[in-house]
C-alpha cells in the first residue's frame, strides 16, 4: 500500500486545487473524499494536491513534486503507476467511520487484504485530507460509524 500513501497524497492535493478553481466546496468531508478519488482517476495531481493538508506530510510532498516536475518525473510515475490506477478504477468511497478524535475516515479502495483509507480534518471551515494510509478490513470496520461525542 506504499504506492497509495504516496499517490494518495498527490491525489488529495490535486482535488483540493480543482475544487478551489471550480468554486467547489471543501465544507463536506464526503465531497472532498470523492473529489480526491475523481482527480486521482483523471491523473490530476494538481487537483489532488489542492485537497491535501500540510499535515499530510510526505504524501503531500510527493504530490507537490509530481505537480512541479510533471508526468515524466519519478514522483508522478509512482503516484499514477499502472497497478495503482487499476485499484483507483475499482475504488468506491465508503464511510465515514471515525477516529477517537472525531476525524472522519473514508475507505476508498481495497487491495487484497488491505483497505486504503483517507482521514480528513476541518480547519477554518474547510475539510482537507490529513492522512492516506491502509489498514485491515477488520480494523476499518471496528472504527465507530458515529462521531464520538466531544
């Protein structure tokens, strides 16, 4: 799932930019998750980057590198690897479930025994992706399906 972590960050950033450019909303975590996966499917690294928070760290940096260096770069090739694009093509955003801190977690794809997830957070009224990672299906299903009380 390493590719998803790298690629996922790029995709989230690109979607954020796309939403901002199109007047789209980042006020709904579900729409952000779907927009990110849509940008990923279109190989829109800039759109992915726009949806990613600074908190997403190395994932965001990889996507940023792909945007700056273009389609022939190693970062771009890693994000949009043929195997990863097959996974993205089968992707379906499901959720959210919630972390104990209340952050929504969306299942975006499955690959073998892993579930690829994105975690979002809200800052200044806007939702963005703060983490792209994977977990086992039982781990995802064990997350609460209702936001914990504050």
